């Protein structure tokens, strides 16, 4: 169990680090949201699974599972709302990003 928990924690940490690097390196809000909404919840979810695996206590496993379900439910919705708010407020795309085909 401890090896599995360590592997889950390590994988979650790596995905979280990749998400943080994507937020720092991507040029505009839309591409940053992609990094934050994909790799971030995956990393946090793997860390929660690792903590649940390492604990062995069913109440902690239940809390981690509920936290994982909350991440899965709220991450796409929040990323969509943030991108929509940025689009409606007129936040420009970076020159390196492909043009927005939905805006007229």
C-alpha cells in the first residue's frame, strides 16, 4: 500500500508542477486556463487518492473521495466561466495564439 500511495503522490505532484509551469509559461488567459483546468485537478486528484491509500482510515478515504468528486464536478465549470468572462470582457489573445473564430 505504501508504494502505491507514494507513486500516486509522486504522480500527483508531477502533474501539479506541470500545471504550475503551464500557468507561468503560456502567453494568455485562455491557454493558461487550459493548463490549470486539465493538469491541476488531475494532480490534486492523484494526491487525494494517494492520501486516501496511505491513510487506511475509511473516514479519510471517504473525505478524499468526496474531494475528488468535487474537483471533477467544479473544474470544467469554473474554467468555462472564467474563459467566457475573459472573452466577454474583451481580453485579447496573444499573437502566438490562433485567432478566435467565434467572435464577429
